[in-house]
C-alpha cells in the first residue's frame, strides 16, 4: 500500500493508525481475526506490505480506506496491489 502524506510516519505510527482503524470498524474480536502483520515498510517510498487472512482482505481494505490521519496529521492509505503470496506481490510491485 502507498501512504499519501506530507510527512514520513514511523513504522509504529503507521501500524498504530492501521490497528486503530480496524478496531474502530470491527472491534477487538474482528481485529483479532485479521492476523494482521507488517511485513515491510519503506520509509523513503512510503510503501508498506502487510499480511492478513484471505477472509479478512475486504475488511482490511475498508479499514485502510477509513484512515484520514496518522499521528494527528492528514494522511491517506491507498491499496496498490493484493496477492496470495508475498513473493507474487513483490513481482507485481516491480512491474
């Protein structure tokens, strides 16, 4: 996913915003079903790769769309690509 911000949030700030969005929409139980994990975070390009369960991909996409700020500063998160494996995702991103 691509971060659209004027500043560069840290990994912790980014994941805090993602977890907050997921728990706001789906609660603690719904958030626990996602098995959400940060795989890679590129500060320079503002790109992040996260892993989630296949059954919760749509829920995560909705939660990401609801992010309007990170650490009190305006931000948006755009999903660039979705893939079944991280290897295939890396290939898609290189194209």
